[in-house]
């Protein structure tokens, strides 16, 4: 007989937002499955993926939601945001246009979810050093002005990917406990 499943102490819904092709699906694939898709299409991706973390001896399930490419049509629904307690707002450091879109995503997030949703601004694709269009300092300054956490990541070479997700989960946990 299988052992009963032990319930997690906490379940946090966390949403991935940001312009199309910034690497949201690959950040989740890297974090949850240690996978990377060099030529992924925006339709690839699961509705959400659950990842277990242990903080302070408490088991936390992070239920991380990914868009199925709806952001391309500016059609991320309110159901996507409902109940979210955390968000990763991702831009691509090699495409300034995606950084310019951050304000619009923040408005959308705050329209559809609690004002206190723990949010980290994530500058992804740091491996593209020679194509960088947004400096680390600019990302940091925007995050500071908006009261967000900040981190630069690469889903390709894995740098800071786990740290970005863990930052959000730890902060949510510390607010609740
Ligand atoms: P999404 O539309 O935001 O979900 O973006 P995807 O995860 O589908 O990624 C879009 C494209 O960028 C794909 O071709 C990925 O392989 C690529 N990509 C994602 N993350 C990185 C990264 O950290 N570095 C590089 N060089 N490419 C990346
Ligand atoms: Mg995607």
C-alpha cells in the first residue's frame, strides 16, 4: 500500500510575466527540470509546475505559472493572476524594448492581484554579453524605484535561476511567518 502523501506546509502561487521571448518558459524549465530549449516556441510550456522547497524546516510547494504565449496578444487573463502571492517579471537584457515594457506589466500585475504580491525584476540572458542593451545598474535602479527585488539570470547557463525563484519564496514565507 502506498504511503499517504504528506501535505506541504505551504502552497504559494507564483506567476511568470514579461514580454514574449524573454525566456520565461526556459527559466521555469531550468528551475524545475534543469532543461533548456535553444529554439523554443512560445506555445511550449505547461500551465504550471510545482516545485518543492524547504525553508526553516517547512515544506513549501511553489506552484509556478507560465503563460502559453498569450502575452504576445496582450491577452493574459485575470485567472492567471488570481491568488498569486509572488511574481517574476522578466525582461531580456539584450532587447531594450522588453525592459521598456516593465511598467506596463507592473500595472497589469497590480490591476489583477494584491498590491503586496512579492515581485522580483529579472534581467534574463546575461550569457549574451556582447548583445547587452540594458545595464545592470539600470535594472537595479528601476527595481529600487518600484520596490522590487532584482536579479540578473541566464536560463542558458543556469546562473542565478534558482536564486531568483528562491528569493521570492523566502520573502513570501517570511511575510507569512
Ligand atoms: P518566453 O516567451 O518568455 O517564454 O521565452 P522562451 O523561454 O520561450 O525563450 C525564448 C527564446 O529565448 C528561446 O529561443 C530560448 O532558447 C531563448 N532563451 C531563453 N532564455 C535564454 C537565456 O538565458 N539565454 C539565451 N541566450 N537564450 C535564452
Ligand atoms: Mg513561454
